[in-house]
C-alpha cells in the first residue's frame, strides 16, 4: 500500500538511528572520561557498590597515613628515651666509681655528684621538652590518669594500655589468691629435753661450734659460731652480712626463745632464695634443727614436731604473688603482678601487707582517662583503635624502688633522691639503695623502649602492610566496576559509528520513498 500521510519506514529508521546515536554518545563519554560508570543510570547496583568501595578506600588511605604518623611519634619518643638510657648508664658508672671511696678524695666524689646532678636534670629536661608537633611525649601527658589507688595496698601502678570502649572509666579489681612469700628456713630453739637433740642443751643456745655457709641472691658468706652462742647473736651476725647475701634473720617470737629463729631472703618471689649449709664435721645439730615449711605453708602454722607441716632442709625458694586482675590471672614476680589482656595491660607493685594476705577482698581503683589513642583502621570503632600509655620519665617519677632505711622501715624512693641533698646522694654512702633505684630506672626505660618498639614493629608496621594490601585489592575491585575497558569501548564505538552512518542513509531513503506516489498521479 502506498501512503503519504504516514511514513512507517521513516519512523523505524528514526528510532534505530536515535538508538545508534545514543549508543555512540555513551561510547564517546566513556572514552572521554575513562569511566564506564558515569551516572547512576549506567549501573545502579554497580554505583552503590562502587561508592561503598570508594568510601572504604578513603578510610584505608587515611588509616595508612595514621599508622605512618604514629610510627613517627614512636620513633621520636624512642629517640629521646635512647638519650635517657645513656644518661642513666653514665650515672650508674659514677655511682659504681664513687662506691670505691677508699681510692677517691672528697673533691672527686663531689665532682661525681655534680655530674650526677647534671645528668638527672637533663633527664627531667628531656621529659619536659620531648615533643612531636606540640604533643608532649614524655612528661606524663600520654600516660593514664588513675583514681582511688590505695597506697596501703598498691605501691605503684603502671598502666601500659587500656581500651575504654566508650566507657567513662575502667574499674580495676586486684584480688590476691595466693600470697607472695620470702624464702625462709627455721632453726628451732628448744634444745633442752625435746627430741631429736641428744644430749640436750640450753634453750636458745647453739649446742656446739658450727661453721655455716650462708647464701642468698646477693652472695655467699661463711659464719662461724662457737658452742653456747645465743640465737639472738646468730640473728645479729646474719643481719650484719645481709647486704652481702640478701639474707636476714629474726626471732620467730620475741617472747619465746624456744620458738627459734627465721633466716629468710630479704626479697619476695621465686627469684630469691636462702641457703644455710653446715661446713665441716661439727654442728650436726643443724641437720636436725633446720627446717622449712612444706609447700610454702603459712608461717603461723609452724610446728617443728609436725612432719606434715615442716621438713628438714638447708635451702628454700620464695613464692611469687598470684592475683586476679579484673578476673584474669596475672603474672606474678615477687610483689609485682602484671596482666595483659585485650582490655587492659597493667603492672602493679603490691605492698607487702596486701601481697602476703589472702583476704578475699579486692583492691579497687579506676582508670579515668589519658593514654594516646591511635586510629589504625578505616572504620572508627574500638576494634580498629589502639591505646598506648607513656608514663612520665621525670626524675621524680623514674626508678621507684622500695628501699630499706638505716633507721628501720622502708621508703619508696625515686631517681631524684640521688641528687645533692637527697637521701641517696653520694655523700650519704647509700650506694646499694642508689644501685637499686638505677637498676629499676634502667629497666623501666628499656622496658618502655621495648614496648614502644614492639608496638611499632608488630602493630604499626604490620597494620601499614595489611592496609596497603587491602588498598590494592579494593582499588582493583572498584576499577572493575567503574573504569572503562578501552579495547571494548573502541570496538563498540566503531560499531556505533557504522550503525549511525547506515541509519542516516536508511532514513534518507525512507524519506525519499514517499515521492514515488507522484508517479501514480501521472
């Protein structure tokens, strides 16, 4: 049929030409932008996935930057700690040199003291000035804030890391479940008619001459006692060499000489021991009268005649405190208890009274804030954050050690006590106390450096590598969704160009076909 009002062939040609032009436009846009996903209409589902991946990419990229910046902070902190470590070592050498007082004049000792004062001042100055982009690193600003620490139960509390998990504070409960003990040997004093001594002697007096080899964690000394020496005199002799052996002695009961004496390590824990060995043939009574409590039993149960409680011994080892920290079993070493969990990493020095009594009542304190929080993952949540504490290293806070005082009792002392006029300056002659403080301070700095080094190596560096691998994979996944395949697009462009040209020609032919009707009109 021949019609002139409606040209169906032209409409068909127009529609196909429009589709070809649209496809050509899409191909040109993708080649111009390099993206196959330019609008939501291109791929709605793909757009949603791609935008989520792009968000992840931004978080991953920032996580890498955060970890790199944190690594810079740690490196700066450790650089300052290295200098503090060198200063502490120089102070130790000066103290060791000054202890050789028989070969040094007062003027030389005074010169050493001046060097020590200068080094201690330098440590405090480093503590106050070490910074990174105005962030103070070693003055305690990055340490944790504690509240409610009972000094009668906890001498020193160091929080290394804590995860608050959106809590205002962290309650910390410390419950001693097994007491710390000193290595102890007991020498009975009932030498009269009680077996096993035969012949009997005088209560509280040695039965015969005896030479003993006394050993402890600090050294060995030999002591000789004649027959009839009182137990009180034995106590005095043992305590006189206590600084050389790390062993002390006391009467079990001041009111009852038959209760005997206790010879014990000055320190608590499994690292301390006491040994009393008879030297030579004389003094056989020592083999019968010297005992220890079985399984570190309760001293209150001491009964020399009860074989279920005591056993003959010449050596004993102490026992570390065992405690629960927030329900987790801590690691004890002497009076120190440590716990490291995903929530809390803490080191506590317990008082002697608290660590040696199993009361069932915990000591409670709160961590109210502080620490340095590092966001290491692409999402802001607790599982991708790490909190690290860096305590103050000022001389008034460094090297805290419980030292015995000449007047009796103990005192918790710090590095600042080694300065001129301090209780442990060279002029006082308290070289052992000064040594203990320096060893503690050196351990604290080296432990802090090791902890920060482990954090940088095992957390930051591994985190960076992990995020960089994730960055590669997520970028690749996003590229597959969003980026144009130029090989495919150029091929499709050629097809669209040919179809457009063909469509234009066909449309021209369709438009011209209507003119054939004129031939029917003659």
